[in-house]
C-alpha cells in the first residue's frame, strides 16, 4: 500500500479508537442509570460487559493506528458530554434515552457499517480487527434491544421522550456524518480499491448502509416498543435553511 493510503487508514483507526472509548463512557452511564430500574440482573451484567468490550476495542484501534503511523492520542470526550449529562433529566431517563439512541439504534447501525467495511477489506490484520469488533457490536445491539423490550413490558419507557431524543440524534448524525459523505460523492470522491482493502468504507456505501439499516432493520424493531420509526425519522432534526 502507498503512504497516502496508509496515512488515511491510520487516521481512521485513530478516530475509531476515540469513538470506541466514547462508547465505553456511554455504556457506563447506561449501566449506572438502569441499575435502579426493573432490569433483570443478567441483562445488567450483559450491559456492564459492553463497557469492557468498548475499552478493549479502543485499545485495539489505537494499536493499529500506531502501527500504521498515527501516534496522536486525542481521546477528548468533550463531544460526549451533551449526551451523557443532558440538563434537567433524571439519571434513569437519560440512561433509557442512551439505551435506545446510542445502544440499540447506534449499535445496529454500527454493526451494519462494520460488516460492510469488512466485506471490502483485504489487509489481514485490519480484517481480523474488524471481525472481532463486528462480533461484539452485533451482540451489543441484541442486548440493548432485549433490554428495551423488557423495560417496555414493565411500562417503564417514556415513549414520547424517547422518540423526541432519537429523532433529534438521527438528524444530527445525518447532518454531521452522512450528508458530508454524500457531498464527497458529488465532488467525485468515490473512494479507491486500495483504501477499501485497508478498511476505509467508500462514502456512498456509508450513506447506503445508514439509510438501509434504518428502513430495513431499526424501524421494524421499534414497532415492538410501540414507537413509530418512520414518524421519528420524518421529524428528525434539520438545520434551518440560510438565506
């Protein structure tokens, strides 16, 4: 692989390390917040295990970033503060929101994204790392959906609040992650086979996976929670058009 491709891959693994460490903070918050609710001990243990998984993922991503030439260890979690400590919300209410938004929906999208990334990866160590993370992410998503269904049967869910939180966050993700990817496609940046082989998902594929996972997976699962996924998506956060 050329130096430019290796540098892009190194930056990608560095960014993944930050994301995985942020996820560890998110799931620690979820576990603490749900401990006061009617969640079976086995589910609480499964949620707590996710924290360890995400820390292990962060270390693995950091190791690969270093081997590829990126020594930057910027693990600033400032961007996570808005979600971890929403103003005026009780710990249990905030934890339920995180369980749906970051846990069930977020890990489902993450699983699909890692699967698509691994499908195009040919470099052995990269593919191995993606396989390990993918296996865990799929289990994380299942655990979070199971916890939500359990809490739904206990009439614990504040569905209107959860729908509003998810609607806003999906809009934020689309604005800051998916739309920029589509703009890169419009500018002619479709990715390259060599970068795909190093685990860099082409921008068009990233957008396709995001939308397909919402429509083909997430919305159907939300029906079991008596939340209208299509309505949540239609009401998502969108910035006002500037004159």
